[in-house]
C-alpha cells in the first residue's frame, strides 16, 4: 500500500513532523486568511459610513486575548471545535455567492471563533469568545432597521405607563402625546447601541473572571433585562422633561444617556462578575494563565 511506503520515506516523515509541530498561530492565521472575502466586506462596510465601527472594540479584545494566551495555546486542537470551524468555513465560502453578505460574514466570524476555541486552553470559556466574534460584525445598522422600531414601541409603551400617574399620556406607534404635546421616540432611543455595549460588557467580564459557559448563559437574560430597563428609564426621564415644557438642551440630553449607559454597563459587569459566598480571592483575569471556575 502507498501509506506504509510513504511512512518508510524519511523526508515524508520529517515533513509530517514539521506540519504537526507547526505553531498554533500559523494554523489560525491560515484559517482566517481563507475567509478573506468576509473581512473585505466588513472593512468596506465599516469605512463607507453605513455602520458604526463599534465592532472594532470586540475585534481588539479578541486579538488581545489571542496575544496574551499565545504561550498556552493547545499543542493539539479540540477536534470537535475544529470540525465545527471547518464546517462553518465551508458554509461561509459557499454562502458568499448564495447568502446576503451579513449572513456570510456571520458564518465566517463564527468559523474563526470556533477555530480559536479549538486551540484556546480549557480555562478560557468559549461562549464569550463566540459572542465577541458576533459583536465584531458591522451589524448595528441592520439591527436598527429590523429591530429598532419594535424596540421603540416597547420603550414608548413602558414610558407611557410610568408617566401615566403624573401626565395624560397616549401612545401612537413609537410616539407619545404627553399633555397634548407630541414627542417622538426616535431611532437613537431604540437602545440598539446600548444593547451592543451591554452584551460587549457581559462578554468581556465573563472572559475576565473566567465565567463558565453554563453560568454565562444563565446570566444573559439579566443583560437583556438591564438594557431594556435602562433604555426605558432614560426615555422616561427625557419625555418627562419634554412633557413638562422643559425639554433638556442637547448636552443634558447626552449626559442623561451617558449616565444611563454607565449605570447599565456597571450593573451588567456586577451581575456577570458576581462571585458567590464561596468566591475565590486573587482570581486571574482574562489575560492571565491558570484554571478556575466561579460560582
């Protein structure tokens, strides 16, 4: 047979050993290079002004994670994650011609995240890595288009209920009529950007405290609830001032938004990083070595 004859060939064996012992980062780089059409589309979308470049923050965190974990990457990848990565890469390659660009790019970033999960040490949770990969996409404009209006309606309804005790409030679509004054809950009030930053905070904190995948998932509903509550609170405050005939100036409007965002992200960080009564002292962070699990 051909294989036994090849195994008796010294040059073939040496070549096989060199391939098997190649640094892990080479395989990750080759994997990412194979999906270059997705990166080209993402770069063009970020540079043409059609979407906010917040995804660069998620990409920077992922790059920092790889750099800091480079000395403790697995010598041999997890086969299950590697198989998932190869399957997603194949789907992303075929999807370039068949799927919308955003869907194809989603498959590509998930493929690279799965490949990264295959080589990362066991102490690094995989779900926050997948979450950051999704957040690296230029998707805010699409989220605003598809989910912005329903979120504005929900926010307007909740604000109307909260204000009904002191004002005469009627909701019509994403608008409120407060004591006869028409106030529109516009696109920035949908909370899409706040949601992005909230989930970004959750993923980063989960990586920092090495939150297990199961416990990370268990805390995700609180992230959505905190984002919705914060967005409703911000909108209610702004509508209350406008309904009373004292609309806030632009700087105060932005200050309320920033304070609310800080409160929401701080609460998410507390929830995601919360340690039980048996918490560990001296926990290593996301960019340090060591294995541990938190409650």
